[in-house]
C-alpha cells in the first residue's frame, strides 16, 4: 500500500488513537478502560522530553494503525535499547507491509539516537505476529511478564 502515510502523532489526534488502543487490548485479550487515557497520552507524548513516542499509519486521512516506543536501559548490556510497546493495525490493513514501515521508522529513530537494538513482546497466542516478527529477523526469548500494582 503505497498511499499509506507514516508519521508522528499530532496532539489533536489522540482521540483517534484511543479506539485503536482499545481494539489492540481486545485483540490481546486484555482489559482496557479509556477513562483518562487521552489526557495521560497527551501529557507523555507531548511534554518537553517525551517519555513515549507514537507513530501513526494513515490511509485517506483515517488512522489505521500505530506503533509506540520509548528509550530504555539494560543493566546487563550497559546500554540503551528502544522498546516498542505497541504495534497495531486494523485487521484489513495487515499483510501489506505497513507494520514493516512502522518498524523501519522506529529503527531510523533508534539509529539517530545511537541505539542498536529494538525490543518488544507479544502474547504467545499471537501466532500471526510471531511469524511476522520471525520474518523480520526478530529473535524470541521465553520469559514470563509479571505485573505488580503499586498502591
């Protein structure tokens, strides 16, 4: 799909991102509550030193997907890596190379910052994504991800 535009999200587009986040959570069988998300995303994406970056994929002006990422540090490697938090495309736009375009843009930003590795995760039941990541040359490490709510 040559007519898809990949670019950084703009502040006025956060309201269009929230439904995609909700669909992504449903796809990964995770709960999602949209309450307060727009304000938080606006804050973290557009503060002076953003904690989060987000690329959007647009076709005919409609947001059809997104990828979010952030710079993180590995003590083991004593170096930074780029963590891709989310990569999601509407079902009808998968398989056309748009996901690869989004990852290419994350690679470009990583290289600009002198970062040599991107990391991400996907649920073990998301076999279509795992095949895609394998084709990209991604290497999987088996780990369990734990969550602890801080009160």
